[in-house]
C-alpha cells in the first residue's frame, strides 16, 4: 500500500490583507488539514527575515508525516508576514510595525495591524496549541526555544540546544504566542537554524521537533511519537552583545559554534574599520560558561547597536 503524505492533503487558501498603492492587497497563505480537536497551529515568518527557514521546516514535516497519523486538525501559516518576507526585513516596510508586538491587531488598522487581526480570525480561533518558528534567518543562526508556562512539554519536545524562560521577559499578550495563550492555547516559540551550509540539517531537526510536539498535543496520534530528541540545557537571562559603533564585523567563531558552550574570554568576533580593517571592538564570551544562543556566522556590515550575539549562562 502506498503512503499518502500530509503534504498532498493540505488545503491551501489565500486571505487578502490591505497593502500598498500598487498591489492593493497582499495574500496571506493559510493551510489546513484534518478535522476536529485537538487543533494545532504551526507558524513561520512572523518576522520576514526569518521566514523561509521556518517555512522549509514545515514543508519537511509535511513530507515525512503519513496522512493517516493525523489525529486532529493542523493549521499552517508558513509565511505569516508576506511583505516583510518580500523585503527580507523583520517588519513590513509599509508601516514598520513589528507583527509580533501587534496582536490581537485591528481590522481597521494599518497593514500589520490588519494582518494580526486576520491571523487571529483565520488561524488562531479555537486552537489548542501554537508553535511559532522564529530565529535562524538571513543574517544569523540560532539554537534555542522559549519555554512558556503551560507549554513546557512542547518546548521539551522541540529539543533545542538551549531553553530560555519566556515568562521572565514579562511581555504582554501582544505576540502570536502570548496572545494565543490568553485564548487558552499551549505555546512554544522556536529560534533555531538559519542561513548557512547546515541549514538543511536544522530544517530537519526542527521538523523532527515539530513531529514530537504535535504528538504531545495529540494532533499526531500519540503512539506515533518519535524517539525523544535529547535534553535541552536551560539557561538564565539572555544578554545581547551589540557594537558601540558601526563597522565591518569579522566572525572568529563560525556556524559550527552555535548551540555550544564556550569558556569565558573566548574571542567570538571583531568589529573593524570598513576601510583600514583596524580593530575597533572585540566581542568576547562574557560568562565563565557562555552558551551561544545566536550568532552571526559571516562577515557583515553592522550599524551601532545591531544584534550580534545572544548569550546566556547555563542555569543552576
Ligand atoms: Zn522572530
């Protein structure tokens, strides 16, 4: 008997969101498959520059998931912020608003506010769980997961190298996940992978995590749950390292260092003058044990204050 894969069963539809003068509106692609409870939503690309990598992980999931394994309903939002993706930017250039600070949105608002309202209306209604794929994008690679109260099992199922306590951030219900939680959903937010020579392995690793998480929710029959993905190291509050001036960034650690712990004082990268290459600033590991949650793996032109590393200390 040949296998029918979930990738061939998804019903894709377009929801039109008011946009710019030339195009008038932009299409938000919403996928759905299965019926009944429980209902899970997997989203990617809420931030446009992170989008294609998360969408790819969703596709890898659909290609390996036999349709008969589905036990409830799965909703998919692979390009949650289409105009931001088109601009390879965090936010849609039309209004510059951060979609992940715009929930629950406004039907009579600006483009990003209308987009948030459409996501609430078309994708979030009645969901039991939300898995939001962030991180890993066009300029950085990441290796962690946000651990929310009530969503711990989901976060553990993803099995990122590191987990960060999301409740400690004190964010109001303005992001996709924090808003969904006020509606009673279990949530997790994944920050893994990104552009580079290992991007396919990260996409597969995220797809494995998604499959385990969907089994936890019960959207994939629980007896189909794949083997545990290994344990994740919990870390304390994160610290962002940013250059104090603009310049050219030269990495010392490359993409194979993401998700590892390095000794304090390890040289991570340098900021140099764009013409003379004189070293202006050196980035070093600030903690005795420094967990590398986000890094820039390649040469880049940076402005003062650009996010360059996210680091933390292992907890406990
Ligand atoms: Zn993001």
